[in-house]
């Protein structure tokens, strides 16, 4: 997948535990773990907004696009 989730980097920079952020924004620890590991197919904008608010960051701090020509073949 060409989208790399860099949430762990922001958690480390802000010295926030994933468990604490999950509780604060209303996600289960399982959902937070799946998000952190990139094992999700999608994420709600409202969830991204909550994460950015609590970590004082931008969405681009949470996700990174890695260009891959195979992406042109997938739908």
C-alpha cells in the first residue's frame, strides 16, 4: 500500500501513549493498533481531526504517500 501511517512518530514526538490517545478520542485499543499498523482500509475524517487536535499536528504528519507505479493498475 502506498500510504504509510506515521502516527507512531507523532505519538513519540508528543510523548503520548497510543492507549491514552485512543481513550481520549473514543477509539478502542484494537482500532488504534490497526490504524498505527496501517491495517485499515479507511479512516473517518472526524477521527483524523480528533487525532490532529489532540496531538497538535496536521494530517500530513500522520500519513505519508509512497509513489508506486502499481497503484495505477489498482481500482
